[in-house]
């Protein structure tokens, strides 16, 4: 049974998919490291599909967009993994560790 709808990481906002993966401060830091790594610049959408579509660049070869999509998936999955690590094992949330692990996955 859920004790609260508040984010288990920040306790300030409702834990929605968009908040956890894109709006939460740690996630925002991870995404900024990702953009820096890719040499891109953007203002992030908080909507799930819109955020994903930002990693599909028009007039770019399909192979590049496939790589960008895999990077996006790696970032999302690593943010989620660290969230679960925090909840179930009391792990510490470290944005640089999340980013490094996602880089390896990508």
C-alpha cells in the first residue's frame, strides 16, 4: 500500500513519471551532463514523449538518431534503477554516478 504520493526522493512533488525522470533536480542534472557529453543544447520538455522526441534530430542520418535514442533509454533506465536502489536498499542518489553508469550502458 502506498504511504504517500509524494516523490520518495525529494518529498516535495507528486511522484509522476515526468517528475522522477525529467523534473526532479538530480534527473535534471543527469540530463544536463548528457547534453554536454553529446555536444547538444536544449530546453527539456517534462512530457515523456516530447522529451524522447528531443533526441531525434531532423535532417540527421537514421544511424545517429538510433544512437541518440539508445542514449535516452540508457539515461532513463539508470535514473529509474537508482530510484529503486534508494527505495529498496537505502542507496544514495548521486547524479554523476547515474550519468557514468548510463554512459556505459549507451
